[in-house]
C-alpha cells in the first residue's frame, strides 16, 4: 500500500510541479555524410502490417502510433532478417512536444523532426541508430527538406553523443517549468556555429515554443 501511495503521489506531483530541459539539435541536409549500417541490417519504411512490431519494440502505444500516422508521421524500421532491431519516427508536418501549448509543434516548411528512436538491447553498440538517421536524412533531402531537428534530454548523454556523431549540432536549450496550472517555456540559443538554414529552424522553434 505504501508503494502504491508513493506512485500516486509522484503522479499527482508531476501534474503540479515539472522541470524539464532538452537540447534541440539541427542537421543541415546538404552534404549529410552517410554512416554505413552494420552487415546484415536493412532500413525500410514501416507499413500497416509492421505497426504492432514497431510499437512493441519502441514502447510507443498503438493509439499514439495511429495518431502519429494520422498527422503524417513515418515509422522507420531497421531489421536483421525478420527481427526488428531499431525504430524511429519522422514527423514532416508537426511533432509531439510536451512544451508546446497543445502538445504538438507545427514545423516550418522544409523542416522535419526525428523522434522516439529506440534500439533493441541485443542490437546496441553497432551504430545502427546513426546509420539509420543519416540514410533517412538523405531521403528527406531528395524530398526537398532542408533541415532535420530532434530533441534530447540534457541528462541523456548516450543519445546526445549518438546524434552528434551522426552530424547533428546543438542549436538551443529548452526549459519547461510547471508550477500548478502555470507553465513557462524558455528557449536559449547555444554558442554553436550553425548554417543559415539551421539558424532559421532554431529561431522558429524559439518563436513557436516560448511562453512566459
């Protein structure tokens, strides 16, 4: 009973008090250096028939997956034979962001967002995520996208290292603070040399998310 009470208290507290910090990263799609997939792995776009496998691998619920796809999102899957090894989502129009007013951030033209990357534990350490991201980035460039963005929790050092290895650059620091019904969101530019396209994307993130 004591454990249940602690869980309930924690959930209630999260609705009243919240402090989150994420770093937004940008990847200019001009000249992305493709990282090779390990031998025996294949990247492909997920289909209707893959949704149960994809959601089982990545922890996204079928309900959220349906909403993602209704908003135009794409699930990408890396397999070894018939075994799923990695999944991520690409959002070309709007992306789920807790800090956004309605929890979805409308993306500027030419900007896509990478979210919910997950590598199965038995396939980690083989550079699968970075290779998948760069291959997807090249495909987005052919579809006239100019920048791919993603966000990573400041405390998630492995993911931060992985996205930087794939060519993403730190663009801005986003802080979400909730006290009761009031939320504030600040977005601070980081001292990283960005391309003009990346600077524009970062500026749009700031303009669309900040709330005081």
